[in-house]
């Protein structure tokens, strides 16, 4: 198996959840069956949405450059970044290293379209992710439509992410429900949870069948590309390997 590098801390709780999920979904009977990981919990990383909206990208990209170099020096064969918004800078970050970086939005859209047959995909993410078209580009490449929430519901998404999860408060599930309901009413047959703080909400409270968590897809790709066996873990606790 190969070592996985993780640029995390965006936010810390989401990175902790990612790590837990990699362990839970790795088919293992002993410690040595799990993959080796180097996790950089870079909580002081500049805010990704702010960098996109203001154009002040220097500090963020400098930090990403240092992190990719560190993971490469530590012998990582792949890099995972459990932060959707940061993938706006994917091409630049990838240029910093020869180590392949898993493209979470691309893999999530592939799962929605080819795995679920979705043709109209709702996107729940930060203002930076939505306005920069991080997911819209991937949807367009596969010939499907990406649908962003209305301004009112996008405000709910941002409040859920920043006022609730990142602030360490209990998530206001009414915000989550309003957004999912609106996207379903607008004809979406899948809604991608395109922010890892929303993954934390799903972990704590669940989500409807229409929702597809990009974090889940990143977990699977991280395990498989590292050479371990991925296993589904059902809500009831039943496990089936594949």
C-alpha cells in the first residue's frame, strides 16, 4: 500500500471526520491493513472563500505550496484535500508537486452522474465554491446542469457552515431542509454536499437520499488509490466489501 497525504484543518472537525471515515471504510482485520497517512491539520490556512472573492490568493497558495512540498518529502503517493472550495485552485496546487492530488469535486460529480444517473445536480457549498463554478465546470464537462440555490437559500448554506458548524454550534437543520427542498422542487435529482462542514451535519443528523456527500467520495478514492480495500458501512452496521 501507498502513503496518503492530507492537507486538512479546513475546518478541523471536517478533517477529523475524514480521518475517522477512512478508518471506518477500510477493510481491515489488523492495524497493518490500514493505510499510512500524513495529516497536516493546517487550521491557520487563509479562508478559501475570501481568497476567491477578493483575489488575495498569495498567502493561501504559499501555504498550499509548503504543504504539498512537505507531503512529497514525506513520501506520500497521493494527496487528499478535504475542502471543496480549495479545489478552485486545483490546477495551481497540483503544479506545486508531482504527487497526484485527488480532485474531490470531479469525483463527486462523476458519482452523481455515472453512479446515480443524475441529469440536474444541486450544489450546496460556500459562496466561493458556487460563484467560482467549481462544481458547475465539472457538471458541464459531463453534459449535466448544475443548479445553485437562490440567494436566500445560499444565505442559509453560508450561515449553516460559518455560524453553526465552524463556530462550534449545533446545526440549525431548518436551514439545511429549506435548501434541499428548494433544489428538489427545481428538478434536481441529486444534491451534492459540496462543503465538508455539511458532511459534519450529515454525520450528526443524516441527510435525505437525494443528497450525495462529496466527502464520502473522497474517502473511497483515498482508500482505493492507496491500495487498500474499501468497504461499505451500512447505517445498521452491516458491512459489505468491494
